[in-house]
C-alpha cells in the first residue's frame, strides 16, 4: 500500500518505480471508505493482518472522510494511541516518517545473522577450506539411526497427537515466510482463507526453535533436492517404518511440480510404508497423481483454498468447522481421533478448528469452505465493479495514471 502522508494530494510522491501513478494513502482512503474491511480492495490482506495483530482494522477515515491516524497505526502494527496527543497532521507526519516495527525487527535479525555467519579464513565455511561431506543418515543393524559427523537430525518426527496414533510426520513451515538467508518462500501456493486461520501459524509452531527446524527442512529440500530424496528414502528403510503411516505435511503443502514428483518417487521406492496427506494443490494432483498414484499413497483435498471450485459434491474432501455440532449439521463425518478416516474414501470429512482463541474469533460459525466461497464472491463483485467503472470511463479504460484496481 502507499506510504502514509500528511498531505491530501492524490498521487504518491515516493521516488520508488511507478509511485507517481499510485494514489496516496489519504486518496485511497477517500476513494474506498471500506478500505480496512473484508469488502475493500485489500480485503484478504486486511483480514490476514488483523489476525496477526489480534484486532480488526479501525475505520480508515474520520467523520470528515479524511485518513484517520488510528488506521495508519493499525497498518504499521503499532499499539492503539501510539501517537495520541498531537494534532492530526503531526500524527500522520510522525507515522509517515516512522518504520513498521515487525519489518525493522526482521531486517535487524537478518543483518545480525549474516554478520555472525560471514565466512572468515579461520572458519571451515570459508572458500579456502574444504567443505564437509553431504549430511546423510544410514540405518544400523539394530534399526536405530546412525548420524554422520555432520549430525543431521532425523527427518520424520512425531508430535503428541501423531505419537498417540502411532503415525510419523514430515513438515515444512506453514504458508509464507523468509528463510534466515533472506530468501522468501510460500509452501502453500493454493491457500485461500485457510492462510489466515492456519493453526500451524500460531502457538507452538511459532516458537523460534520449532520454526527454525521447519525452515531447515525446507532449506534442505530447496538447496539439495537429491540429497533430501536420498536421505528420506534411507530413513524410511528403517524397520520402524514397515507398515507404518507417514503424514506428508503437518504444515505446508506440495508447493511445486518438482517437489511433488520427488515425493512420488520416494513413495514408490518405499512400498512397505503407507503415506497420506491433506492438500489444496488440487490442480497439480489432478495432473500428476490422479492418473497413476503410488499404491501406498492416500490423499484428501481440503477446503479453504483457491481451487475449492474443483471439489465436486462427489469428490472426497475435508472441511474445517468451529465445532463437532457444526460439522454434523453440515452432514460431515468427524475424524474421531484418527487422520486415517479422512483418507478412507469418506466423501465429506469434518475437522474441528484449533482452539486458538483469536483464530476461532475470526472463523466464527463458518467453515473454511463457506469462508472461501464468501471471499471469492467478494472478489467477483470487486472485479465486476472495476469492469463497470472501466466501461463507464471515456475511452473504455481507466483514467490516466490509475491502475484498473483503483478505478
């Protein structure tokens, strides 16, 4: 979004590329009184940011239809009333010259990490030194793992719920983020409303040590895909995984074609292990998996993603409801404590939402599927309004200097 400004001019004066053709935040707020709501032009982003902060957006404009500093505070992630006590224009000027604390914290963290890990001639990661051999895990005769000197921990783990079911799990960081080296990622490219309601983006999953472990998994896949495939196949050859069930992704998804193909090869190479997964990558699965699936792989499509419309009433799928009563009323079958119900061929499987308070508040009494339908309906209405405005504009297009989304 445009940088907050105290002046009410209609164009952004930033020197960044294309800024002159973007409206300023005051102009945007005047043109879209619903700017901070789910029906505004940035509806999904506003909902997501509200979930991060734990509070919804305040009105974007005041009674005189001017940009409200309280809304700018919320956009920047500042506590309510952070710049109270100053005149309105001064409050906006202070906010416009300030920084977003979460961005500043992330930037400083990245700089400190790079400073601590920068190679020096005295360190083994300097180019003048020989790099250690690839990390590998080999099985021993007693069925335990033997970790090489580089010490990579085992790839498959069990949380308390998985341990109770006797299942194992491979996981990635949920949805979008940034690796310690500065690379950005999105492990759930087909996520829709589920991104703002994801249990794996809250609670224990956000504990720094847990998130770091999940990001190491992703970095292993990205940086050494061949090494990952070999290490995973070797680990699955251990006796403990014979007739065991492995859930692929407690968080994250099959984020691209190469990664999904890699897992299909792993599954075919370890036929004595049973694999299952929830996924929103419906388009990718219909192309790569459905025509010729590994016999030891079961999956279920889950609602709340951008491809929900591809799930027909006869397609086995899962949806997330606020409680068991809601899923029964919708005609869904509960899991009853076992993920295997979801991949048993039952057409409509219902899951209860996590008990994280702020996520339950956002979800209300809706399911992920109904929330996704509502979000898509809002997007269709916005596109229709934009197309109508473009047709009504002389010349059949947007006014000079405006993007179609701003029309």
